[in-house]
């Protein structure tokens, strides 16, 4: 099954990104640049950090553009 363009999964969680909500504060990239890569497509690489670190960083998104759910 193909993943929609703004959904990313690592088997433990699925991260969704809502571009219309994003205020481009770049908290995600500043805090976890190996996962949230602003100059590479696909820009979210969930294999680059632990699920716990990713969930923590998503919680710091000021606009709510990043969300996750457990798989």
C-alpha cells in the first residue's frame, strides 16, 4: 500500500504533515535535523532517530502541522 505524500511511517508510528497549518518556524529541523530535513525530498526520514525522540520533537511544533499516531 502506497503512503500519501504527507504521511511517513517507520512501522511504529505514522507522522502526518499538514502544509497549510505550517508557520515555518522550523522547530522540527532545528531540534532534529537528521529527521526533519528541509533541503531533501522526502524531507522526513523517520529512520534517522528513535521513535521516542521523534514524538518529543513533534510535540514542539507550534502550529500543529506535525502529528503522529501509533501503528
